[in-house]
């Protein structure tokens, strides 16, 4: 049974306003909830079917709240998802500030006003795959704790640090000429494969429609672009797909240097 | 004004059953509708705000139906999207069968039971970017004409041919030892960057959760994997992101051969 207050809280977490106010967020579904519990995320509400709770006692021994047992019908009434899941949980948002010394020695991402929470979640996930642990988002970027973003991160949200800061504050840490360098993707940038890439740096990805804003141009050290195949008439690629191809190429080069 | 019958038809196209029965699909929003009209897609219903219709007469001169003028409120009542758009249209699905001689001479993709229509749409779009014009989907794969997939393709849907066929029928066209080769992504595959890649071939991508099914294993000539960065604990990458990194690497190698 979930109390009326808990139900109300869960529903309120659809809205960024309440996620910010309470510093909480909602995760639904086995995969994401189990990953976050394993990661040591602090659960404030945990509601699951009898079967799920019975089978996951090993994950529940450390949590501070009593799990709520929910029937299928109850699960449906609180779930935000079209197919209600076996488990949902409300977690406390992690709290950290940027460790600039580390950031300057590694590869990170900066996102300017990425609108789609699914794109953002996918980027957080692929960042971890490629060993990128700091993502800087402009305040106009989608919220990483939006339920859709949380779903797409699949738990990377607790291992990759997502910071919300004005882009100027971030990029002033990367004075030219570098390294560390500031890379940005542009339709008229130099071909990714012909550009020197240094694994100390930050990759700026622009908004889905508008790309990187002109105001940031003076801060970009190296403009890059992913070449399309001759004959393809497209002028743009999904932002998460672009981020993946660029991050993969940074790591491929680094690997080549290390392995000779 | 949209007649009751048209409204009913539009709503029915949320379901694959009706998209198949009528061989029609729905597209909503300026970008996708304009791209499809430019591509010469046959519109059976076109409904837009007065402003949109006034400003796009050049796109409407060739269409066979009379556009329906809709107010904001009417648009909202037929739209499937959370934010109703300025224009929506019902298009006839394109009709084609695989040109096997061309397929055997080029690079194509095969998708085994990809579930998420957004992933499918993103893959169709990135395929075009990387010059891949045939995608073979198992019948268990999401429908490319699902509104979410249509939205993510951004018009590539009329330039990339999406075929629904059992995987065995497709892969028997690629007898070992090749070329053309059958490539498949596996967690234990050979590192993508150390594997010989031939631009004549087909890349098999597996289901989001289960990967490529064991039954297909004997048909795969080369098992590849995208290396994660040392220290990353992840065991999987989003399927559209994986497809992007693999396709980009095929084209990077081909480019290198061509440019010396």
C-alpha cells in the first residue's frame, strides 16, 4: 500500500520544479532501479510487486525505508509509464561540484540546450562507455532527472557527474591555445578524421535544431564535423549519434597512441 | 475542417494493424511533413493551420488532395503529439522490394527485433548519413511507420528502403566466406578497430536486451564489438549508438582506402 502522500509525491516528480525543490527523482523498472540500488543511491520510497521484493531482498538490506508492497492495479495508478513495471523508487539526487583539476586532465562533454531528455539520457550512458565522467549542461538543457532521461541512462546517472552551469563559466577553464582543447561540432567543421584530437579536452555539442550558438564560437579551439557519405543529402545527424561517433573517435586515437 | 471519417482514419493510424491494412501512415510537424512532400511522398490527407498552408503553397501545388484548414483547437483534437504541430499529413507507404544485386555490392543493415520505434527511426536516419540505403528488419522489429519512428527518421524514410523479411531469407544471400560479409555486434566480438571491414556487406544489430539470437550465429562471418574505455563498468550500449559507431568506422576505413 502506498499512502496518499507518497502517491502525490511520486506524481509531483514528473515536474522539474518538484524534483528541484525536494532534490528527489523517480526511477521505474527493474533494470534502472536495480542498478541505482547497487550503485548505493539513497532510496526514499521503494514500491514493488510481492514477487520483485521477495526476489531482491539482497538489494534491500541496506535501504533505510520499508518497501511498499503493491498490487498490479496500484502499480498502474502511480506509474508514469505506459507499461507499469514491477518496481519503482524515489531516489535522492546525488550532490557534487566539478573537480576542475580532474576535468582539465581528462575528456568531458558540454551540452548547449539539448532539448530532448531521451537524447540527454543516451548521451550520459554513452559518455560512461567512452570513459567520460563529467558532462556540463547549460541551464537550458533538459533535466537529467526527467523520468525519460533517467530511463535512458540505465544507471550511468550515478557514475557520470552531470553539472548545470552557464557554458561561459565552463569554457573559461579552457583558455586558448590549450591543451586542454575545446572541440565543437559544426556542419562546416574540419573532418573529424583529419583533425588532431587530444584526450585532454571538452567536446561541445549544440542544440538539436540550432547547433552551437554563435556566442560560443570564440571559445571553440577546434571546429570538427562528421563526414557524411558522398551522395547523402542530409545536413544533420541526431545529437546523441554525433556525440557517440565523436567520442568513439577520440578513444580510438588514444588507443592507437597507447598500443602503438 | 476535418470530416469525422478523416479524424477517425488519422487516429486509427496509431495502430500498426490499420497502417498495414490501408498502407498509410501519419506524419506530424513541419520538418517531417515538408521533407516528405519534397521527397514526392503521396499525401492522402493534409491538414494545417492557415498560416502554414499560406506559406507552403509551393509544396502543395503537386498534391492530389485539397488541404484541410485547421484551427489550433481542431489540431489539438486530432494530434497524437503532446505539443500539437502546425501541420499533419497522411501519406501512402512507399512500395519496393529488395534489389539483391545492388544490396550485394553495397553496405546494408539488418535489425533483429529492435523494439523501440525511436531507436529504429534514429537508425534509419543515421543509415542515410552513412550512405546505407537498405535496412532489413525481422518481422518482430518495431514498425518503421510508427509515428515515433517516422518522427525520428526526419524524412530519411523515403530515401532509405526498409524491408521486413525473416533474417534467414536475407542472410542466405550472403554465403560464407564472402565478400560480401555478414558482420554482427557481440559483447565478445573482436575489437571493431582491429577487424578487417569490407564496405560490401551487411551489419546485423541485435535486440536491445537480448542482442543477436544464437540461431543466427552460424550466419555471422565476423563478430565485432565496440571497445569500452578501460575502467567503464558498462556491458551494453544503446543499439542506435552502436550502429552509428560501427557504420562510421566502416566509412572511415573506406575513406582511408580511397584517399590513400
